[in-house]
C-alpha cells in the first residue's frame, strides 16, 4: 500500500510542470506550514494541494470506491484523512493563505487546459 501523503506522485508532478510552464514559481512541501502543502507560492500567499481521489475521498467515481476487505479499518482511516484535510485548510486560511485543491482526476491529460485556466485564475486573483 502506498503512503497516504506520498510525495512526488504523478498527479502532483503534472501540476508542478503545468504551473511552471504557466510561468509561476513555487516551493515544495514547506514543512513549516500545516499539512506540508504540495505547492507553495509565497509571494502570492497561495497554496495548492494535489489530492489523490481515493485517499482524500473525492466525490468522484474513484473516490467513491471502497475496499472490500477490512472495511471498518479503511473507512476509519479515510474519515481521518478527510477530517485532517479540513483542519489543515482551515488553519492555512486563518493564517491568510489562499488554498486550492486539485484532484487527481482533474489532472487527466484530456482536462489539462481547463486545469491550466483554474490555476491561472486562482494564482492571479489578489
Ligand atoms: Zn476525483
């Protein structure tokens, strides 16, 4: 089993490459911030998390999939992830950071232009 907050996952690499290509510069996994955010844009005070649909329970098909064994263990674990995500976002917003979540399913190559638009709107918004 993969780690819950594994770094350098493929969707994350797609988002990094895209943000870079759009001309934005960022820092990675800043440990001094709650949740160790995936991409941090310090000058803009913006943060992007790239979330796996299953691990972070996205409301999509992949997020709705439930393991068929050890169901109690898994639902407790996944509920904990969701609660942690919420707490982290709340903390960061209270510190004045803008937070955007990009889901794994949104990094699909067929949807990359739409994603680029979302990233630009989010990062350019003051
Ligand atoms: Zn999803």
